[in-house]
């Protein structure tokens, strides 16, 4: 009896090449991204492009004002504006001071909260209170506390034996340091939590080995803790500097840039140029310069991160 001939099975359909597959997946994902991309384009990209354009015009407040393209005239005028560059200097002092003091205070608090203390969960929760409050609320609260007539801080100073009223926010010599202290208090919690997360992710064997070798607490901090936290420190201080340089609401409610421009940050200067004097074109040009500064900071930050990830 002869065996029946075997029937050949049809070959499975060949899979599309990887490039075509990726293109098809990208086309399928695009409609899913549109609901998120449309608001970003409307509320972020379009105002940014419009602001860049206004920086090259003489746009002013008013319904009957005609806007003309003026090229780099605003930027030439800005180069000769000593008040703007003075606000830029104050902004750098503010950003550097707040960022450094935030890091030092947050590192100390994070090390404390990392210890095995009673009610540690409560202390960690309370440390987030300043960050959870809106900047406007923080500024109003500190203005009430620093009030030269009825503020509790002035009462404490009088109880220590000092006479007179101390207007810390209204004095030329103390306004900027006082605002810096408020900025540190308001921004310290997020830095603390970030550093605390880095401490909890560290290997305990490193500290144990250093302790066995006879290293004290200070040497372990300098030679073990801080080097291990270096990626976290670079990330949080870089982002804090950018956020602090762009600060507006806290300082505006506290002092509005006074007294005598002693706390006039670049954002406040551009705000006054636009909404107090109606010079939209000049204000937009100032905003463009600040965008370039922030983009430069982001470039160095991202380049450093890419080098660490290699």
C-alpha cells in the first residue's frame, strides 16, 4: 500500500520590516497624543512664539496702538538700561543665595529625618508644610509676621531688649537678606525630601565599612554621603537655581521689588515694564533674554546628566 503524498503547508506571511513596523506604530500613537499636544501647543508653544515675536516690535498697551517691527532695537535699548542689568545682578544674588542655603539647610534636615527617631513620620510630614502652601499665602504670612508695628518677630526683638520698630522688608540693608530667608524657608522642603530619598537609596555597607575603618561622622559625611549623593545634589541644585531665578509671586507679594529696587528681580522688572508702563515689546525682549539664560542652564544641566549616564 503506497503512502499518500504529504501536502505542503502554506508559508506563514512574512512580518513587515522593522522600519515599516515602527512607522506604523508611530502613526497609530499620534492620534492618542493629540489630546495632550493640543493644550501644550495652545498654552505653551503659541505664547512662547508670540512673545519672541513681540520682542522685536514696539508693541504697547492700548486698543488703538499700531505695532511695528523694530528688529533688535529693544535689545539695543536693553543693553543701555542699567536698571535692568541691576535687576539681573540682584536676581543672580537671590538665586545663588537661596539655592546654596536651601541645599545646606535641607541636607541637615534630611540627615536628621534619616535617623531612627520617635515620631519620625510626623516630622517628615510637617517638613512638607511650607512646600504645600501657595507662594502667595507664604508671602502674606511672612509679611504679617514681619510687620514693623504688630508682627510677632518685632515683639520678640523688643523682648530681647532692643528698642524701636524693625522694618526688615522696608530697610535698604535688610530687605534682600530677609526675602532670601523667606525663599529658603519656602523652597527647602522639596530639596529635603529629594535628598532624603537619596539617603534612603544609599547602601548601608558603605557607612558601615567607613565606621569600621575609624571614620567619624564628619568624615563619613564628606567622603561617603556627599559623593554618593552627587547625582541627586547636581539635579536638585540645578533645578532649584532655575526655579529661583524665575521666581515672581513670592517676592512680588513680599516687597513688589522695593524698597528702592533692592529686591527687584528680572521677572519683576519685566512685569513692571509690561503691566505698569505698557511697554509690551520691551518686556517681551527682556523675557526672551531670560529664556536664553534658562535654556543655557538647562543645556549644561542636561549635558552633565548625559555624561553621568554614559
